[in-house]
């Protein structure tokens, strides 16, 4: 167990180190959600006047969605690292060493968690300077960060699976990018469910992205509806676990194909 | 069990069969044994099954049937034990490109459970042995092909494995880098008694490094022996003798006499040049020179040309080696 954790961290660290050596990559990779937060947040400032919007600030409203969007956009690229390892032979090298195979997948997830945590803090600071205000307890901060990260783990596990199955950069990225943006609009990221057209509302109910957004937004409100937070959180957790299981299965399949 | 194997075979491969998806038969009853401390060469055309063999022995891949032991440990049932005792340098580099050479080495050591001062010293030692001092703290993106290969080998042996697999270690390198790597490989075998399985495209490499060689084609060993033995099975060496002058009158007599000497297979004469096809050049040469002297024929120069593995390869696989 101790070696498992050590190996996971060591393998994750090899990815974390270069990222922090070039801090610009941390900013660049979160450019999209920040631009959305700045532009959308300001452009649709007045939208909260619409009856049915129960919030004082639109920036505050879309913040959970932007946090989730960031995990999505970062998460879908996780498989790229796996592909590089596969193509350059590092993956085979790791497979010959005496480490548990799940370490290889887990290390990718750990490096993602580290990166996301750093980016979340920056997005939160930005939101604060834009006028968003929340009263957060320690436990609600943890939940607020955990739920999007769980979604990110699921997405990146899927990305790894796709990398191992398709073994092609283009195929993988095209497939994932095709889904991300539409799924954002099929969630309550920009508009609450009660203001959506009926068909979008139906889709949003089965959209894991919306579970994460609702769960995270839940802890931001002054009166936390814990049933809503826990239900959505649990569903995201389930999604994450299933995706990780799928990725472990794809990894097994990949090993059998060597 | 282990003790027995120290004196006999480090690697035993018996009747391996492996079929890939789509019915491509990579291995078709492959069998060979490798003596402890020796360098064993696997030579064969592309798709002959060399890499598949290495993948099975390094636990990356599983055969459909057959057995494989490394130091008496079953590769199929105890892959975890195998991974601790082997090192592997595969065809693809395997370096993490966004790290430095030193960082790559440290990570590799950590994966083998090494750490602390011991790991640090081992890394320094390897950097020193492989002459990577100057590049060790640079990103591996800046490395040349030869430097990457050296780093690969350093990573492969960081945990002092008793068995090392080298899958085409010098492919694509310039002659100078190849010569350096050859020296490193020979040192590992001769000084540290590492048993090495080497696959290669290059006949000169196998000839230079391997104690024994198996030529494999379509997943089977076609012929096995020391490079010397394999070459002897062909017509042997060629002795080229340059004469001081043209002995046009007596030359046919010379031809007859030489043909009768033991070990001489064929004699060709071209004005001032004699070409003898013999079984073992070095042992026959003194006798030949004596015969020539007794016939009062003066010799200007002598050269023994050993047969090349090229010819052996061509003979047994029916293919030319593709460089």
C-alpha cells in the first residue's frame, strides 16, 4: 500500500514538475473558462432581472459552471499524456517495472487533481474581484472543490480509455471536443433549469455535468439544501467510479493487445 | 533451483506460440536457452518474432502456449518476481521528454523501490559510466539519438538486474555512437556478468557482441550456434594470397598441389592472385605458405577474410538483411 501511494505520487510528479516549471501553461490551459467568466459574466449581467433567477450576481451564478467547465476542458486532454507515453515507449517501460498497473492510471488522476486545485483557487480569486461574494465554511469549500474534481476524474478516465482504444490524437480530441461545449449548454451552467426549454431540461437531468454544477452551486447558497447537494454529489461520484472502472478495463484490454 | 541455474541456463524458452489478432503467427514453437553471463543474439528479418519474444520474456505479453523461465522463475505465473530481476531496453526509447536525464533515472530507480542516498549514488555512477555528465541536468528534448539510447540503457540497468533485454539497441545510430554502446554492452557482460538477450538487425553487431546467436524466421529458430560456428558451417574463410610475380608456367601445378591440402575446399587463380576457400583460415595458412615456399613461389601479401554473417543469414532465411 505504501509503495502504491509512493509510486503513484512519483509518477504523477513527473507530470506536475514540468507544468510548474512553466507556470504559463497553467494559465493558458484555463484561459477558456476565464474568458467565459469575464465575457459572459459581464455581458449577461442584467439577466438576473428575469423572474426565476434567484441570485444577486450573474458572476456568482455561472462560477460553479465555469469551475466545472475548467475540469472538463483539462480532463479531456489527460489521454494525450497517456498517448505520448504509449507512442514514445514510456508506457511499456513502466509496465516492465515492478509497480501495480493501476498506479499508471491513478498517477494521471493525481496530477489532474493538483492542477485543478491550483486553477480553482485562481478562478475563485478572479470571481471575488469581479464582485461575487459567498459565505463559505471549510466543509462547504471542500465539497465545492470535490464535486467538480470527481467529475474531472471521470472525464479524464474516459479520455485515457479513449486514448488506449483509438491510439490516435486527432480521433480522441475530436471525439471529446464534440461533446464538451454542447453538454455545457445542456446544463444549468448559464441558465437555471426552471428557465430552460422543456427538452433541454430533460437532457440536463441525465447530464453528469449538470449534476456537478448543481452540487457545487448548492453549497454556495446561503441556505444550503443538503439533500440536493448530497444527491448530486453522489451521482457524480458514481459517474467517476464507473469511468475509472472503464479505464482500468481498457487498460487491461490494451495490455492484452501488446 | 536458483543455484543450478547459475551454472547452466539463465533463460529457458520452450515451444512458445503466439498468434496476434488477425491470425498473424508471430511465434511458432520458438525454443532456445541462454547460458548465464553470456550475450545471446536473436537475428531475423522484420516480423520474425524477435520483439514478440522479448515482450513475452519481459512479462509485457502472454504467449498462447509454451513455457519460459528466467533464472528458474516461470515468466507466466510469476511476472512480478520476474520484473524485479530483469532490465529491459525496448526499441522505442521510453524516456519522459519533459524531464531531465537525471530526473528520468531517479524516477526509474524509485519505481524499483530504490531511494535516498543509495539511489542518488547509483544515478551518479551511471551518469559517470555512460558519460552523460554534461547532459544529465538538461531536458532530454535536447539529447541526440545516441545520448537517448545511453540514457535508456542506464535506466534499464539502474537496479542492477541479472538479466538484461536489449531490443535493437543501436537502430538508427551513427557508427560512433554504436561503437560506444557496444563497449558498454560488452562491459556489462564481461565485468558485471549480466546475462544479455540482444536482438538486432545488424549482423556486425551480433558478430561482435553475441556469444551465441539464433537466426529466427517466421517465429522459429532456424539455426543456432556461436557466430563462429555458423560461419564455419558455410564454406569457411577465404585466404587471399598476392604473389610477387606472375608464375604462368607452373601455376596449374600449384593449383593441383594446393587442392590436395587438408581443409582446402576450392582454389581460384587470377594471374598474380590466389584465392583459397578453406575451412579455417588461421590454422591452415602456415601449411599453405610452406607448400608455396617448397614450390619456390614468392608471396607478396596474405589476407584471411572471414565469412560474414550476411551470407549465413541469406542462406538460412533466404532473405537479405534490410539495413
